[in-house]
C-alpha cells in the first residue's frame, strides 16, 4: 500500500526537479537546446502527473479497504503533483519575459548631461529615459511592440539628435543596444539583436 504512495510522490518530484534544473541551466547559459529539453520535460511531466493521480487513487482505495489513515499522505501527494503546474507556469512566464526584453545601455563621456532621451518602437510606443549625467552609465529595460527599427531622440550639446538604436525588433527576440556619447560629443550606437539578455542583466536591470 505504501508503495503506491511513494510512487505518486516520485511521479510528482521527478518533473519538478528536472524542470527546475532545466530552467535554471537555460536561465544561466541560454542554450537553445535546453528549450527543447524543457518541452519534453513538460510533456513527460503531464504523463507522470496522470500516473501519479492513478497511484494516489489506488493508494486511497487500498487504505480504505485496510481501514488505515490516508488523508494526510494523499493530500501531500496531490500537493506535490499540482505544484508542478504552478512552478511550470512561473518558469514559462519568466522565460517569455526574458525573450521579449531589450536592454539599452547609455554611456555619457561628454562634459554635459544627456537630456530628454526618448526611445520609439515600431508600434509608435514612446519610452523616456532619465537624464544621464556626465561620466555616468544608465541601463534601462524595455519590451518593445511591433516589428521594425527602434529609434532614439535626445538633447545633447544644446541641440536635438536622432538616430537608430535597434535595426529590427520583433516579439520573441531580445537584444541589447549601447548608446555612447564620446568626449568630443559624437554619438555612437551598437546593437546585439536576436540574443536573449543575460541572466545577470535581467536581474539587475529589469527586476531590481
């Protein structure tokens, strides 16, 4: 009888532990193959969930026939099994958010501050960045909408300056762009597209 209870726990713990290990491995390394591994873990987790529910039902049936206590063990098994869905949903939400995140790094080496920095996405969304003082570095996190180029406009050296920040953005692809104002007042931009932002930048810039 206890065997069925243990089997139900194993059916819940295996996908929970494998899914957690796969997510954090992907979170740190950004290996594409781990996304496929995660999909198979989810499918396998569904099968094990059904098997675990079956084990719980058999355990409850046998415990009732033997007139043994079973409610606490049954609740523990069901809790572990259902926990997989909540944990999986959380991991998926974090992954989707990371894959749609763009980080902009602004470096000001000029003697005057960068004011009124505005970033515009293809869907005409407008995002404002706080003033960047001389010698400072600012980082900002965005989730752009639409498909196409992302542009910027700012005030520097007493005049308005505009340009392209990202060559092309779309949903499901992240990236990082650097905007630098040199000591002689020249603006330089560099983008890294279709590369998910790093775990460190995501935590420091987007979460903290």
